C-alpha cells in the first residue's frame, strides 16, 4: 500500500463479545483462536465480509469452475487461513499473522483470469481501491495495528519471498494444491509442514528428504495445472470472453469483488450478448491444448500461441556447518542432480509454443 494512500475504509464497531474459533484443517490440524488474547484481531478479520468473501474465490479460477480440475476444490479463504496458521506455527507476531490472513484479500472473481482482461495484476495494483470499500483498515486500527504495514506483504519475511524460495504463501498453496491434486497424501503434507522452522527470518526445512518431497510435488502440480497449456488456454479464452462482456458494459470492476466465481461465470455464459455467450461456450472442461510445430498448416480450427511460465521450488534447508554452527543451503546445493532436473524442467518450457485446441472427449 502506498504511503500516500492512508485508507479509511468503512467503519468498524467492535462486537460486544467474541467466542473462541476452532479451525480444523486436515493438513494443519486443529487450532483455536482465543478471544481474550491478541487473537481477537484475527477473529474480527475472519468474521468480516471481506474475508468471508474469499470462500467464493477459487484458487484456480476458471479451471475449477468449468470442471477441468477433479476432486476437492481449494478456495482462497482456506489458503489464506492456512498461510496465517503456518506463520503462527513458526512463532510469527500477531501482525504477521494478520498480514498472512489478508495477503490475498483483493483477489477478484476468477482471480488471475482477470489479469488478462486488464493487462496487469489486478489484486496487487488495485488493492487500495478494494480495501477502501471494506472495514479491514478500521479493524486493524481498532487492535492497534498499522494497516499500511499489514497490507504490504514484503514487510514480512516468513509470508513473502521471491521464487523459488519458501514463504507461507507459496508453501501453503504448494502443499494444499498438491494434496488436492493427489501428489501428496494428507499425512505427507502434515510431515512437511511439521518440519519447517524459522531460520534467521526465513522459512526452511530441517530434513532434506522432506524438502525434496515438496519440491517434487510442486513440479508435478506445475506440470498438471499451474503451467499446463490446457489450463493456460482456458485462462486466455476466459479472459477474451470477459473482455467482450466488459466492452458491452455488462459488468463493472466493482462487480468482480462481489460475485463468487461460479456466479460471475454464469453471467458470462448466459450473457444477453451473443458474442459473449459464444466465446464463453468455448471455455469448457474438456478443452485440450495439443502442441504442434509452429510451421504446421492446421487447415483451420482453433489454435493459440503462448509461452508457459513454469514454477519450481528450491527450498532452503538448515545444515550443520561445523562445531554446532548452523547455516542454510538450498536443496539444489545439497542435491545437485535434483537441481539440474529443476533447471532442465524450467528450460524445457521456455519459449512461445503453438497449440491446437481440441476436445478431450473427441480425442478419447
């Protein structure tokens, strides 16, 4: 949040009483927030309309809405609470716990899909615009926390770090998504999270084998969903659909912070404008992007050219340097062969590729 933007937002009236909140997570276990402790700010934030809204915002945008992903769908509320619990486990201050809880607060309907509509990362660039419509700044001030600090994730080293290092945001979605996709069991996810420590302000593993397990699951999840070309094609076509609707003034930016993902996309699919409905009909769970040579003549049909953005995770691991002194080394330093495999994976996906868009049902 920019220093000049000292947000007031909506007023907040503290409740006359608060009840304890028990959060039961299959990955992170059971945690109880105590209203008679600094946890009170977390209780007030979680009870707010702004945080509750995240239950309708899916982690994977259009992919989950149209059924491209099977199994359990993770939403941004679950992820945000998970990030807060993760820094809490590592001994973070209540300020950093609040920052973790709110780090995704400005995500819109369909999340990163709308970045392709507006041409920038909307939940980051327009965060102040959204926060001004909420009572979150007032809640933080009521608990003697500075909103300008809390809403700036880079103030908190456990919450936010540049890729491919570990941070609460990255670790929580990595573990949560990988478990939902079937690349980690719930037990493996618990073991991974239990091994994490705060080492000089950085989230690190104690056990190289568990660091490797998460790094492998992360690469599998990336291949399966995050940089999968079929999912990327869905995002591109969904963004194209929304652009058409926006050109017809079918919705405003403010609507993106009001409607759950399925409801917003339903409005695209049932649009009063034929071109919008036609574009939405192409966005289907059975869509398959098949890579073809750039020079191949496809003789018609749908095609897209784009570059994937692969993700890797190279965790830090606490090691003994000698005479009891501890230091930090990356997993790629400890396991050079795995480091080369990560590098090779990322290199293999670089550059623009051409894809023919077909239907999985037809191909089957």
